[in-house]
C-alpha cells in the first residue's frame, strides 16, 4: 500500500478550505437556486466525511442536521430563544435543533 501524497493534517486543512468555499457559494446562490445551494452543502459534508474533518460550528448552524439543507433565517428556517436554548427550526423537514446558550460562570 502506497503512502498518501499529503499528511493527514494537510488533507484536513485543504478540506476545511473547500468546506468554507462551498458554504460561501451556497450562500451566494441560495436566493436564485435553492437546489444548487443544497447540493453544495451535501458536497461539503462529503468532503468532511472523507477526511474525518469536522465542519466548523458557525457553518454547522447554517445547515439542517436532519435533511442537510442550507438554512437561511426567515426563508426556510426560524430561530427562537426559549428557556436558555436557541431553537433552530427547519421549515423544509419540520424538525428542529436545540443549542444551549452558554452562561458566563
């Protein structure tokens, strides 16, 4: 079995750059073509899974964890706060994610 051309660390760096680019493209194209934006998100997930890299937290919040669609507040998602949590509702699949609000201790 041959050695990979790049180290795992370098592969993850390149994957992270590509994930960020795909999310930027999804944001730009979303008003015109929602299916293409969702395709960019699925490609970003595939890139992350291929090299076992995690998608950054600020980008994770922009995609639905259930149907993997690009979320835009007011268009296809709803964001509310309730009982110390941020609730992000996907209006496409009717599911939601609860994210706890961290308090300063």
